[in-house]
């Protein structure tokens, strides 16, 4: 799958992990676990249930002379995996990392917690400032990594700390203040090898009934203005000049199709994948859109989607 040298190193790592009690799956679903639902397999996959398991994995990986590619996957709402897959170890966090704790205006949320569920739960607690997350189908960990946002808000407004563990160093897990994360527009300084275990947010008091209305309005707006189906939300970051969707539409690409991928006719900054479609088709269409917009408007679009396995 990955070449003889990589395969040998992977097999060494798999055997070591299994010897230490980890359940490792070879040929693990990867693309199918993203919201695009297209793309290939990971060479190996591992789901972790507890912080102790994660720390033990870190110790094994750091102590090994063999270094293999790692990818930490949340809910896959911002990822596109190449059809030939990922030549490395796919790591996911299980249900043991999905939880919510409240202390007054402060909440602590597990890294695997789904944002829409947390948005609704937080609203019932009478805390505002997080209703925007009801329309973001990602995890808390992914939201921290990408400084997720919507409807005029971003996570950086309420995030105070994030608990990280690095799978490539022997440093213990530590709470990092928001200032150390360098949160920007859909970006942070969190490295590919770092896992977001949990996040602490400081929210504002709110009326649960008013917040419930905000949630309903956001859900209704998204249904009216954004497509469903197989996509990863906005494909390109919005330039400072104009929204990406406007530039794509002005370039005549709204509804444009390349094989099994199509620029949405409902929102031009969404690229839809057909059922049983090809991730490589989606990637090619992203390239076509970027090149066409640059040619016709002079604006260079930057991908908001994490691309895995593409050259």
C-alpha cells in the first residue's frame, strides 16, 4: 500500500502496539469517516478510550526508533483523503473523550465532543456565546485546532485554555492558554502531532429560551442557504476583499461539475461529492476553481480543507 520501506516500519509499529495491548486495525476506514465520505483507507487505525491510553501511546511512539506518519481525526468535517489513502497511523478519540463539565460561567469540554450537541447542552445551562457551534459538524478538538466559527463568531472569543498532548515528544500533557495557541482565521499553532484532549471556555449568562431561539434560527438559516449531502462545508477561506463564494460565482463556476464532484448550485464555496464518488475528483475540482478564480479576478484562494495523501 505504501511502499516496502514504509510498510515494514508500519508493521514494526503495529506489532509493538499490539504487544502492549492496543487494538490496531490494518486497512482502517479513513475517507469514509469524513463528511465527504469519499477517499481511501489508512494503513492502520487505532481508537483510544482514555487519557491513560493516549499517554501510553505517546510513550511508545516517542520511545520507538521507528517514526511513522500520524493523523489525528476528529469528526472529519474538514478533511479530504486521497483515493489511494493515507500511509500511516490514523488515531481517533473514543466516547471517553466526549463530556461536558460546568462551573458557573465556565465549561470544560472533551476533545471528541460533537459541537452541535455541546451547543445545545450549553444553551440549556443558560450560557451564551456558543450557539453558533450548532451548525458546525466537527469536534471540540478540531474546533480548537482550526479556530472554528460561524455567524460572525469564532471560538477564540470564548476559549481560555486547551489541554494538549504531543505524540512526538515526552513532555507531559499541559493546559495551554489561548494566547499560546496563536489562533487566527481557521488556524492555530497546534502541530499535527498534538492531540486536543479538552478545552475550557468562559461564557456569558443567557436566557435558555432565548438561546433556544438562536439555535433554531441558525439551523434554519443553514438549511436554507447551505447544501446537505457529502461535503466539508466551506472549501476556501474568505479573502479580505470578497467572500470566496462570491468570487467563485462571479467566475461562472456555480454548479460546475467535474466527473463525480460539483460546485454546489446552492452555495458556491461548497464542493459536493457524489455517493461512491472520488476524492481525487473533488481535489481536481478544487484546483480548477482556485486557478479559474485567480485568472478571472486576480485573487488567490486558500483551502480551508485539510488535504491528506495528495501530492
